[in-house]
């Protein structure tokens, strides 16, 4: 049952494919950082769109920092592990962009109806 729950959560966009970025973590961080939550926060679709932007920004930052540290003389075991992480974070970036795009499309169709 736990595996089914994790898969369902993953499919609904509550965590990135790598599992590093969870919506609950973003919500907790956002709520701690803001004494008064903005009106959009209470709208599920808008909250998911902001979460997707957060995942994209955080993953891009980590990719840039890790990529900048990799050099030709980086030890193979460290370099290969960092490259695997960069690839995983890149998938998170793509996923976040698709999530944001799907939320935007949902809004477009709702306004057209």
C-alpha cells in the first residue's frame, strides 16, 4: 500500500521525479517565510504553479552550481555521481516546466468555456 501511495503522490505532482522537491516542503518553507499568505496561495492551481516555479528555480540553481564545480581533473567517482545528480535535477526541471504548462493550459481552457 505504501508503494501505491508514493506512486499516486508522484503522479499528482506533489513531488518531483527525483523526490528531492516535495510540495509539502515548499508549502512549509513558504508559510514560515510569509507572516500573511497571499490570496493566490489558497487556490490549489495557483499554488501548484508557484510550486512548479520553485522546483524549476531550485533545480536550475543546483545544476549550475554542480556543473560549475566539475572539471576535467575531478575524480571519476565524484564526477560521475555529480553528473548523475545533474541529470536527475534536469529531469526535475523538465517536469516542473510541464507541470506549470499543464496548469496554464487548464486555466486557458477554463476561461474559454
